[in-house]
C-alpha cells in the first residue's frame, strides 16, 4: 500500500469538532462520579461489568464476562487479547449494544449506554464475518449508516466517496460484496463503519479470515487509518503478535476476567501473572525461594536480584524472556552487574533468524532455561553438551503474582 | 549431423490418463451424462406417462366439439370452447377465483411471516416442536377438516354466536366468500410458512445486527435487510398458496355454497353435470395459463436474486 497517496483523504473536521463539547462533559461527569477531575474522559468505561448467559436446562449460567473494570482512552488503539472463549467478543458486543450487561455500568464518553439499543450508540462495528449486505452494492453498503441517520444526499455522496478513497476501493462502488475478494470485503466493512465517524470503532478479529501476507499488510493499513482518523479503536484478537504490533494498549483476558492492562512493552516485559507471561511470547518460568526484599534463589543455588515483594522463605515464580538472556563460555569472566547461572546445553534449535539453546543447571532439582541468541554475524555458536554461563540484566526478570 | 535430425514424436511419452487428451476428456464427460440420464430415466418416464400425457389429452379435448347428448366428438376442431371463456358468467367466476386466491395469499403471508420468523429464531428444540405443530393438520383428511370448519362457522358455531351483535340474528358466515377465504388460508398456510421458514432460517442474523449497528431502528433493519433477503421465501410461499387456492375445489364446494362458486368447482361441473368436456378442458387450459404466469414470475424473481 502506498501511504503517500492516502494522506489526508479523510476529512477530520466532523471528528475534531466534537471534541470541545465533550470536554465540558468530562469535568461534570467526573465530578459527580468522584473520579480524578483532571483525567480526560475515557472513550469507554466499564465498571464491574458482568455478563451471564443462561446455561440451559439443569446448568449454571455461563459467566462470559466477570466483573470487568476497564477504561479505554480517547483516540487509542486498544486491544482485547485472550484465548478462545475468554469473553472478548461478549465484551465488544456489550459495548456495541448487541448484549446487555447482567451487572455493572458501561459508559461511552461519560454517558451511560448499558441499556441503549445499538442504533442509539455512537459506536460502529467491523464484524469478523464482515456481515456485508449481500443485496446491496459496495456504495449502498457504505451509505447505509448515513441513510439511516437521514443525512442529506449530497453529504452522503461526499462522505462515501471520501471513505472509499481512504480504504482504496475506488472503481468498485457498483459491485456486490460477493464479487469482491476477502481483503476487499474487509475494506468495505471497515469503510461502512468509518463513514459514520463513530466515537469508538469496534473490531472483532477483523483480519481473522485473511491469509498471513494479506493479514500483515492489513495490520499496517488498519493502524495507518486509525492514526489518520484519530478514532478510538477497540480491537479484539487472540493473536498476541497482532496485538503487540498494532496496539497502544492491550488488555489481556482469561476466563471472563481481566488479567492485565498496559502498553505492549509493559505486557511483554513485565507480565504480572503466569498466564500473561505464558500467553504472550515465549517465556522461561522459574520457581525461586525469596531470600529478602531484593533477592531470591533458584533451585540450583543461583541468586537472582529481583524486587520480590514477598516474605523471606516463601516461593515466587519468575519470568524471563529467552532473548533477554546472554550465553557465554562457563569460564567467562564474571560481570558483577549481571546475574548469572552456570549449566549445560542440552539441545540446540536453529530458527533461522535466531538460535534456541536449552540449558539445564543443577542436578537434583534442575533449572531449565531457553536462551535465544540472534543469528547475527560474529556471534559465537555453542554445541550440545557444552558448559555455559547464562547471564542477564537484573531488570529483565519479572516477578509473577501467582 | 545429429543436430539436424528431428526427434521422433514417440519420444515424448504421454501417460494414458493425461488430462489434456481431448478425446478422453470427452469420453469421460459423455459417460458422466449417460449415467445422469439413466438415473433420471424412471422419473422421466413417470412424468411423461402420468403427467404430460393427460395434459396433452386435455389440450386436445379443448378443441373438440360436444354432441347434443353430451358426448365429445373428436373432430371438427374449433375454438368455440375458448370463446365461451369470455362469457360474463365465466369471467365473473374467474375474477372471483383470482380475487379470493390473492386475498388468501396476502392473508397467509401476513399471518405466516411473523410465525415463520418466530420459528426461525427459536432454539432448535422449540423449532422442532413448532414445525410438528404446523404439520399436524396434514395427518388427517383435508375433506374432513374442511367439514369441521362447516361446524365451526355454522349457525350454532362459536363464531356466529360471538358475532351475533354485529351480524344480527339472521347473520351467517358459512356459504360466504369469508368462509371460503378462511378455509383456504387454513388449508394452505403451511405452504406459506415452510418456504418462509426455510429462507429465514438460513438468514444471517448478524446482518440484522450490522443494520442496527449502523443506526437502523428495528423496523428499518427489517424493511432494509430482513425483508429483501427473505423475498425468495415470500415469492415461493405466495406461489405455493396462490396456485392451489386459485384452482381450489373442495373448500369452495363445502364452505362456499352456490353463490361463491370458484373456477375449480365450475370445471368439475362441466365434466360431471353439464357433460361438456371440451369447455371443461378449455377452462382447465386457461387455469393452467394463469398458473404458468405465476410460476414464471416466481422463477424470474428467484433468478434475479441469485
Ligand atoms: N449467546 C450465548 N449464550 C451462551 N453462552 C455464550 C453466548 N455467547 C458466548 N457465550 C459463552 O461465553 C464465553 C465467552 O464467549 P466469547 O464469544 O465472548 O469468547 P471470545 O473470547 O470471543 O472467544 P473466541 O476467540 O473464540 O471468539 C464462552 O464460554 C461462550 O461459550
Ligand atoms: Mg470472539
């Protein structure tokens, strides 16, 4: 995709114009609810939102979303990330208005919308299956929302043309959805939602049906469009890589609960729970015994400098990413700024751009570690069975809460 | 020199099953279509013998002459039976049939659509039960069920009694067009519900959600998305109700009485009491033509949707 030819194709006017009005609302609502007055009003605020589905005969209700507290900021690209069945879609559908929360409060720019029907909410959705109207042309599909809002015809035409340019569907206005490729249908779905200038755009795994190459291209393009229009995107995905590349912030969910919210670096480098550490990227999980507030000891006796936050004698789980570990010969000089562990290489896996070494330390209760070294020129390669020293910066180890 | 010698053709070996061998491909295709023909043969014979042949006989008879005694003379071919189709009496019966059939179709649609929609949006278990309920009337004889309506709509039936303040003591429902339409709707409603249910059940309800998401109210979402997408079912159901209603015999005969004759009964009368087979045949051909038009409308619409 050529970014230059797209720059400035969407008129930011109507979007920008809404902001001042919202600011006054910000302070009023914030004052009433007792939340920090200075903080800007979140685009979406969920407080104690719970969704229970009836479980059928003789079954307990299914708790799809469990007591969710979440603020999504204005203008950010926010991802809901989690494994299948964790309640991402349900959360999104509640924001869209297709499901009503069983409990809790749901606000969009300070306005309680939990029980409003979808057509009364300032949000639009890009469906996973696209849900394009098969009996309408591309242009008619895109114009649908504007027609429902009874905008003047010339304005509808102008905005449809504008958004068609934004998603690069020029020349395909007269086609039916069936006559388009998957990627093109995806763009129509996006255009159909964006043309309404929603305050929040909801996307449920919009790239799920595309093949890898197209998926990657669309990831970049979605991000570009989001930056260009400045609308808050709430993006549902179960693909951690996708979430990391595209998001300003990520919420990791499991079993209907929110586990951690943070920007991609935070989520990746400082996972708070075992689940988050494991779900996102590869990780080494190490059990350690707390020595004091700043140190813990692995089973093989290696002392690790971490802010343990637990009483001495208790055990904690540590997480460290394979690529944060360095590999040296066992007889390498000690560097006191780094923590280190000595062990034996048990397996070497060549990945192309990197090499994985499985290192085992200790005998009775061995500590196992995966070390990943970039396959860069000049880097020393090690062999199976070699004695090695694994070293890392103390800050690269995270202490997990569970 | 070796270089000047063309390699012999046989040196490029072609496997026997090469798909780019046109002769083999054609043979395979022919075998395929032969098999298809053999499979279809029994039903083809059945249709020719039992369906097309009687039809041909009807068409032939419609050009024949009736003797004084009511015998059909297969000679002197003429169009006089067709000319009689334009008698005021015949036209009146024809128009009445058309009108009652249309009314039946519209009422069936209005009654059947919401039910089919309800059916399509239930859980599979509830659907099964409701579908069986739709079918139950078919388990007993149509004639008997129509006679039951005679009781319901009769002098001492609940409807007449309930409506006495409006109809007066002399009022009656039986043997009126109203009774005929009630009977026809009753008889043919399942033919409306089933195709409607079939289309609505396949409808992707996320399209309705998408419409709601795009600021459509419930009604707007229905008229802009659900209704156009269920059109094939609407057309199929309407044709399936209209055609038998138009040619109905049993219902108008039992519930309609003498003043509400429909074309079906009139045809039967030509064959039995009037013993005018050529005219009866001409009437049948005319009915056939009307139904053919209806069917063409159906297929046209369906093809346009596809
Ligand atoms: N309409 C419903 N009725 C009953 N249970 C439901 C309903 N919708 C969702 N659930 C249940 O709620 C839970 C969360 O579902 P949800 O669709 O939100 O998951 P998800 O995170 O989107 O998963 P996926 O990645 O597979 O799409 C699941 O256990 C699911 O079975
Ligand atoms: Mg989902």
